[in-house]
């Protein structure tokens, strides 16, 4: 069976939610400096610039790719790519220069688009594109730090620059550290998630039955439709 895309229900609310998240991202990224004194305002300024550059570049990349591949400007891909760019820049926002944030955003958008299509191809249900927006771009963000971190930015932030970006002459030490961190996170995730989902599946709690799924959870579990103007047509 060919996978069917679940279209968004309200484009203005999607855009509003995305911009609220974007604004919040600026707050917690720049807020990680814990103040603006003792030169920390310079770090906060770099963080803000990198966050905006990466996320907006990712959004524009999705816009261009949609036009080139599908002959359309796909709004959902643009906004999801914006979030993917924000996710990817978060680990490295204080230690890379703005040109690297530009590259980080482009790669994040491409990874989102590839991952989102791959999940559909393999019939993996991820209606919110959580894996494509957060998981894959997040791993790329951890790696980008090890590639693009500059010694000056690292020294400004930590007082020394023992390890920095591979492409800036810092060697592969930081890249190895980042990869160890990624694999550690994956192992920890699997240790908890796999048994939990296996248990849910065994007790038939992982998903509802087919009839309930077709009727909709709003009607069967929550006492009424969330979209009363929406009419379901079943094609047999």
C-alpha cells in the first residue's frame, strides 16, 4: 500500500507555532550563557546569529528543493526544516562561525527531507516527523561541532582550546568524542525504549485496532470530533 501524507489542518497555526518555537529557541540558546556580563554578551550575540542563520538557511533550502523536485513550495517541509536547522545548530552555536552555521542549516534541511521520505518509503509511522526533525539533525549537530568549532571561539567560551574542529586543524579528537557521545545516547535510548515498546506491543497497547483508527480517536476515545467539518471518505 502506498503511504498517504497526512495534510496539516490549519496552515496559519502551523506557521504561528513554528515561529513561537523559533523565538523560544533563541531564548534558551542565548540563555545558556547565564548572563551578559564579563564579555558573555559577545558569546550570546554569536549564538543568536548562528541560530537564526542555520534555521533560516534550512527553511530556504527546503523551499528551493521543493521547487526543484516537486515544482511546488511545500510549506510543511519549510517549517519542519526550519526546526531541523535550529536543532542542528544548538550543540555548536557558541563555538562555530557564521559561515559554518550556514552549512549546518543546509545539511540539516537535506537530512530532514531524506529521512522524512525514507520513513514513508519503509512504512514507518512518524506523523509528526519527530525523527526527521529532531533525531537525525540532532546527531548532525553533534558532528558539526567537531568539524567546524574554531579555536578562538572555544577559547573564549572555555578559557582554553585543547580540542576544536577537524576542518580548522584541530584533529579528530573532538570528532571521536562526539561519536562516542552519539553511540552512548543510542545505547541508552535502546535500553529503555525497546523493552517499553515491546511490552506495549505484547499487551496490545502500542496502537488501536483498525476500526478505531479509521473512525478516529477523537470520536472513539475523546467523545467527539475535533474537526466537525472534516468528512472521511473510505475508498475500497
